[in-house]
């Protein structure tokens, strides 16, 4: 998923090249900040697409990035829902048709809607319904999964349980809860970004705020990994501790506060092994989460 960030950076650089007239099209573009236009007088009329190929490509890949994030969030919730329904042997199943199907679904929807947006096949109302409904469905699925798996875990650990659970079922429930704990901050961080960005886009399109603020809205959309990545770092206590130590500004403040104090306490091998194990598990879960 984060690989798509390079895609949107390339698209933005191409757009900036047109804005700064580094690439000069055959038509004069007066407004680069209009996100949407329903009035034909505000639309750019062109006789040919010659010279605008890169601009069209940039618009497409930027839209593809946005809709990949939107449908990627709900795809993760659907994947964990399937894992809960197939509680017997989901994690041990070597067949990849479920993640492949979800990936194809995500990309099909992202590419199709990006094409429709690029060539004005969808209205602004339908687009708003898409991202709002996606947020609502993702939140509902997340809380349903959390409630269901926690209920199963309580039943498994209860000495008065009436239902017997196999080892694979116990493993699957604990794996679901682990994945939900990891994905909790990530999902809500992504959904929060979608809500803030989507609301800003609506305000700009409806002209309820000055049009030049679309640049701030655009940066909020495109720079979201800058605050999502720290959420990754704070997902595990060991990562959080090492991130604080490695962050330059925090380390500088720490040195200023503890002037002349040098910590020579050796790091225990057990602690190193624990951090290494948590790191390995963290990367495995991140790989499952974003693939």
C-alpha cells in the first residue's frame, strides 16, 4: 500500500511541471486549483489531447492512489471477517485465492472509478456516497470482528464452556485479536484521514471555503503516510521505545535535559531478543495487513 505513495508523488510532480510551465501544453490553463467543475464555462475546452497525455496520466494515478486506500481499508476488514468465519483452518490454508481475490477486487474498483472520475462519468454525489459508505462499512465490520472474537476468546477461557474448541480455532481467534489490535490504530488513522480529506474536498467543491484552500486539502490527502508511519512505530512498545531513542529531535532534547549524564547500562540479551522477535512479528503482520 505504501508503494502507492511513490505513484502519487510521480503524479504530483507531473502536475507541478504543468503548473510551473516546465511542460507547456497546447492550450492555456488558467486555473490549476479547481477540484471539480459542473459549469461548462469553467471547464477547459480542448480540441485535441496532444500535449496533455502526461497531465491525464498524472490525474489518473492520483485518483488511483486515493481509491486504492479507500477500498484497501475495507478489503482488510473483509479479509478478517472471512478469517473469523473460516475459523477452523484459515491461517493454515495455503490456498491464496482469498487474498488474491480481494486484491483484484480492490484494484478493479480503484481503476474503474479512477477512469470514471477522469472522464467525468460519475457525479460528485456518487463519489461522496462511495467514500462515506466505505468508512461506515469498515467501522461496522471492525467492531463486529472485535466483539465476535473477544466473545469467542472469553468462551474458550471459561471453565464452564459448553462448546469445545480445537487448537486451530484457538489459534485463529488469538490471531484475529492480534491483527485487530495492530490494525486498530491503522484503520482509524486511515479512516480519519479519509473523513478529514473528504470533508475538505466537499467544502472546496461546494465553495463553502476559499478555493485556494484546496492546496491544504490536497496535501492532507497526499502526505498522509507522514503521520501514518509514526502510528506504525507506536504499535508495539519495543518499537515505540526504539523510535523515541532514534528520533533526532527527541534525542537532542534528552541530551539537553541530562547534560553530562552518560548511560553505560548494558542491554540485556533477553531484551534484544524480545525486540527482535517483536520486530519480526510486526513486519509479518504489516505484510499481511497491506498485501
